[in-house]
């Protein structure tokens, strides 16, 4: 049975650290179990993407589960040691993050992403996606580099968000 993991909130240090690649011999049953736990944790929290550092594990792993939408087919996948191969275009839209509960702000991202990664079995795969799936991959891949979506906002929205976080922290709601 998969178990729910605790999602860490900004500014936990692990969220601001560069994660390390999974070793070649790391594709073991433990990884499979961890990934199942991540999917459960993400679904339970109502997210479409979750990166390992968000649950305190500083390895280059993220999961995503994008429902079918106007601009994208359903995409459910685990990305281990991902590489962004190509980006193009631009999209603007509100973004959220499970490590920033209640914060939704516009973030500019590329419209299309081509990425390569390994699945839980260690098999390499490539995706070529647009829209929400592209946004999600870029957001989650940022987590692996210790970059949070706060860093991608306009200065104005960043200040607004930081003030809101401070207020929530003071009230013990963060
Ligand atoms: Ni996030």
C-alpha cells in the first residue's frame, strides 16, 4: 500500500537546494515504492505535479498527472534524471505549487517542451508536449534545481506572495 508523504512548504532548505541524480543502480523496488507514494501524495493534495524535494528527498525525480485538456492529451509519467532538450514559444497563466498552499500567480513559461528522462524501470523516454504539460514539466524540473515558482514571478507578484506567506506564517496557517 502506498503511503502519503508530508509535503514541505517554502522555505524549507531542501526546496532551495540542487537535487542529485539518481544513481544507475537506484532503479530498484525502493524507487518504485517511493514513486507510488509520490503519486498518492500528489493526487491526495489535488496537484498535477510533485517533485521529490517537496517531500524532503533531494533526488532528481518528479511525477506528473495531467488530465486531458484543450491543449494537451492526458499525460501521466514519472521523470527520473530528466533533461530539457528543447523549449519554444511562450504561455502566460496562473500557476500554483503544493509547497505554496493558497498562492496562485501568473508565471510566464515556454509553450512547448521536449524532454528526456528515465521511467521507474530505468527505461529512457522522450516527451514532446505543449500547454499545461509543458508548464508542469518546467515547474517540476525547476524544483530539482532548487528553483521555486516564486523565482519566476514578476517582482511585484513575488513581493505580494512573500507578504501573504508571512501573514499566513504568523497565523500559524503555513
Ligand atoms: Ni511546485
